[in-house]
C-alpha cells in the first residue's frame, strides 16, 4: 500500500477504504495477533487521514452564546416563552438577545448557567 499525503476528497475516500480493510484484518485476528506492519500502516493512515480532515473540515472555536442558547433550546425542546425566566422575565428580552439587539447581562448569564447548565465560558463573548 502506498500511503501519501491526501490532497482531495477522492484521495481521502481511497485512504479511508484502505484503513477499513486494515481494520477488518485487525478485528478478525485481534490486535495482539496482527502483524506489526499492518498496525503501523493503520497508525500512519490514521495520522494522514486526521490531518486532511482537520484541514478540510476544521472544527471552529467555542460556539458563540446565541448559538449555544439555540442549541440547548433545541435539545430541551424549549420555546421562546419557556426562556423568559432567564431573560429578566420577558420574552421580548429573549428576542432582543437572540436577534443581537441586546447583549447578555451578568444576571442572564448566571440564570442560563444555573437553570440550563450552559457553561459560563460559552455564554461570555
């Protein structure tokens, strides 16, 4: 097998196929019974694949507070009216924050953290 730097999605797909073949061998034989050369090839392929994926599909930094709030709302199936307790008791205040018309206050951040478990570092932008 010729392991090389991945430069496009087609090569990525090919290398993933090679990795899957090697993984199948290891799963059948067990890691302790697999030839060291195969294990080394798998490790090298994993490194090359990971580097391409990091470059091709970078994972951004921490989500912004609004994205995090929306994500938690979706996960907990909350509506805007359910959120007013975290936004000074006003649904309109929630909409102001979500629409970037108002910043989160310290009080809102504290309530969102305590009530919904959103980490402080995700709420402070």
